[in-house]
């Protein structure tokens, strides 16, 4: 960011703060607890919304459940929240999330993620170790007014353990199948009556649950570690500050994609994913006589490298290396207040994200022959043959992608006895700019084949493409929201309508296709399709209609929730492979889709020792207007998202044995049917897996013996096609291990 832009940004920030103070100056003095902010002995937690808001469906997973259910990464919360599906495939970069039938494999996520109030702007970095997480909130349905872009399906909020809440040393050691090791250490405590600190380090290793038969190497393993420092400071009765800095580094070895033809993982080129990330989030809250204002400032840095055998075959087709260096800055300023029955919130949000990407595709001997030379030689006279002089062709691409956005949002709530009405509005504007440079150099020689089989060279043609330029586009979105609710202490009933959107962008992974087609055109072959139409994809927009009912028995032993929803989507973003003989994949827009379904959740504690919980999600998500160029897909199910999700858990706490308290948890998770393509020709039927854990708890810690997929259920978590071949990743089978936690005050 240039100096002049920084000055403009700082001036704008001061103007916004002045607006906040002016806007709120007419309100009476506000007690801190009336707006969800307590400044002493508690760290700053975002006051944007209260999790208990009855006007939106949500799922909360507390610390005890996180440990009991072995939730160690984001993907583990899939299906626990109804209609939320996070398949575990590929690598840490693969963070696909599907909610109510919506989602995408690449580019923009369908769900936003905040960690200790700070937003993550790139879903490629959603997947990281969850060490010492206090709770997870999963808000389902459009969360666009408060969170803006890419929260069309909801919002995930993670909160790490607070040093005001606990103190001392926390140790974790875990061992499981495939020589899987996980270790962690945390030091928590108050440095004074105004300052508290938490420092954690973590490490994970696994050799991998799969093998590549080409060289008998382990595939799917990981070697990673990280550290986090949380500092919370209350300099006075009016101010509260929290800063959280996190660093992670790691490497995944290979991609366990199995050929359907051979039934094996069998590829010959190196494949791995490694990354280094750093993030810092600062939350500052001020409580005055007439104002409570909060600022959340964040910085994110990531440097990663995805290298893979892109054909996933033992033949020499082509390889891809994608190196990306990303930096992102965000600033969220908002103020919140109460005046009698009226609650309001006003905020502004801005971000800058820059990505510098280098993505070369290297065609090798088999790829040159079958994907390029064979296509060219079919069009020239018999007896003639055109061949590349070199048996490696580098298609080199470099990209500088810049996103800048600004938003202003407001939400008001008014209560009338047992009724509450809420209105919200957000204006988002985003500018996306792309600078690109693409290069390819090659030489092809025309040969005449003699009757003896000898090849006589006739002429050599130099082929060269050196292309560079820039593109930019701007997106504007207005996101309204309205809700009305009723609450009498036991029952909460609400109806809500909201608009959401996913940002548009550019298909950088199509540039290898551009180079390939430009070279073939120089060799005399016409383009297969108009690739210029594939470079840009539009924002995806939705209207969500919800009816939610919640009930809690006065004894608090029974809670239930039921949500009915309808989502109408325009320009649904879908991942496609434009042509089976090309290397790129792209995001495209379907015409219209519709998602209709329900979500149910129940918790029941019939006796103190027994706790039962269950959730179920049903989604009927179909295209209502979409022609993919081959067939009309109206009525076909959206791919990659399950029609059903199911989760059931039972926990029983046994009587004490001395100072040890044993407990048993049994759970099952299920999902399906899942269609793998937009024509619904390939699918995964509904499946369910059984898990269990035995936990021995002591005041100094716990020992957990756990098992996952105890029945060894076989199912596929991913399916795709590349250059005319089909591949799947099978789920990990039976898995078990032991986790030891030690807490020393």
C-alpha cells in the first residue's frame, strides 16, 4: 500500500470514528453487560452478535465436545452441524465446504471463517490444527449483513482458550495408526491484574494411510507445526485489548487419488503441498459513557507450494507447480448500543488482499504426443507427421491478483414484549485486478514418413507465445436482511429472509489452456472453444428464507431445534474442466439453482450421567436453469454436496473410581447421497461411520482411548476426471489411537 493510500486510509478511519461518536452521542450511558462486553477478567470477544440470537440457526461445540469427538481440524466439524459437509481429501489446501447444497471446490468459499474475531480471506488456509479451542460456532444460512462476502452459507467462529479463564501448563501427547503423532504445549496465566498471556506450540506427524504403488511410498502424510501467542490487556475500566499472533509451517506428502481403471494409486512424478502462514489479529474495545466501539484489525501472510503429477498416472503427461505468496489486511470498525427496546449496530469494513502466483505447467513426452501431436497430425495429409523437437514443453504463467473491498453495514432490533423485529442492510463494493504474464517457446518439425518407416525432416517451425496484460472488474452488492421472532423463555420462533453473495473473480488456472491453444493455432489447429469466455466468473447471489423453532425445557435437560429453509441462487459457481484434453479447470456460473430442506437438532439428558444428542440435515438442491453446452440440466442435483447429513452421539459418565472419572462416548456420522458431476451420472450412496472413545478424567488431565470408522466402512470422499480418466479418493478405514492431556496449575 502506497504512502498516499495509507494517509487516505488513516483519514477515512478517523472520519468513521468521528461518525461513530457523533451517531451515538444522543444515547444514555450504557452498562457494559447490556452489549455483551465485560472488561475485567474476560478477554475481548466480538460484540457483533450474541450467539444466543434466536433469529438465526446455529450450532455450538464446546471444549469438552471438541476433545471428546476428536475435533482436531476444521474438517472434523462436518455433519455435526446439520447440512454442513467438509470432505477430507487432497491436502491442507483442499478446504471445500458445502452448506445446504452450496459450495465450490476452488476459489471463493461458501462459509466465512473468523478466528478470535479476525477473518480469514482465503479458504486455502482454513485447514489448520485446532489446539486448545474453547468453542466453535457454526451459523447456518446467509450471514451477509455482518460478515459480507463469501458467507452465503454461514459463518464459522473459532475462539481459543482464554488466559483469564485458565492458568498453568497444558500438555498433549497423542499416537495413532499410520505412526500418527500429535503433541502440544500451552502456558496460560495472568502477568498482572491487567494483563494475561497464553503461548501454545503444536506438532503433528503422520506417515500417511495410503501407498503409491509406483514406488511403494507412503501418501497422504503430514509433517507440520505451529505456535500461537495471545495477549489480553485491560489498561483501564474503559479499554480492553486482545492480540493473537499465529505461525504455522507444514508439508503434506502426496495426493491419494486412485485410478478407477486400475484400482490403484499409481503415479510417477513428485506430488506435495507445503506452506508457511502467519496471522495477527488485534481487537480493541472502548466503553464510554455513551458509546461502545470495537476495532478488529488483522494481517495475514501465506507462502505455499502445490506441486503435483497432474495426470496421476504412471505415464509422463504433465505436471503442475503452483507457488503463491499472499498478504491481506482487514479493518472492521463497529459500534453497538441499546436504548430501551431498541438495539443497533453500525459498522464499516475494508480489506486489501494481494496474491503473487507462479503456476508453470510442464508437458512431458506422453502428454505432448497424446494431447497435442495426435490432435495436430489427424488434420494433416497422410504420410506427414508433425512432432515437437524437445520432449518437454513449459507453459509458464505468472499472476498478480489484487482484491480491494469496502463495506458499510447496519443492523437494528426492536422488541415488543415477547416479540422482536430485526432489519439489516449492507453495501459491499469490491475491485478485482489481475496482471498476467504467460510464456511458451517450442519448435515443431514436419516429417515425411517413407515406405521403409524412415522419417525425413522437411521443415521446422518455431512456436512462441509471450503474452502479458491486465484485467480488472468491480462488483457492487446490496445485502438486505429482515427477521421477526417470538420468545417466551421456553420457545423461540423466528422467520428470516436474507440476501448473500460470493465474490466473482478470474480463472487463473485457465491460462495454461490459453498457451496450449495458442501454440496449436500456430501449428494450424483451430481452438476447441472460446477460452476468453472462461476467464471471468460472476458473483453468486442468493435469497434465503428460513423458519426456525427452538424449544428448551425449564429443567434444561431437553433442547430441540427445527429449521425449514429455501434458498434461491443465481449464477451458481461451479468447477468445470472445459475439455478433457486440456490442463486447466475453471469456475463457471450456472443459471439458477434452488435448495430446499430442513435441519433438526436435539439434546437430551434423561439423567445426570447420560447425555444424548443428534442432528439431521436434509437438502434437495437442484438446477432450475442451466445448460452446460451438452445437455439441459434442469432438475439435476447439485454436485459434491450430500442430500442428507446425520450425527448421533451418546455419552455416559460412570461413577468415580478413586479420583478418576471414566466416561464412554459412542457416535455415528453419515452423509449422502452425493453426486460427483453435474449430469448426475456418478455418485456416492449414503454412508455412516461408527466412532467411540473411553475417557479417564482426573483433575490433572485425562487419557482418551478413541476409535474412528470402527466398522471399516468403505466410501469415496472425492471423485474427479482428468484427460479422460476417472479418479477417486477413498476414505480412511479403521483408525484408533490414544490421547493424553495433562493440566498443571
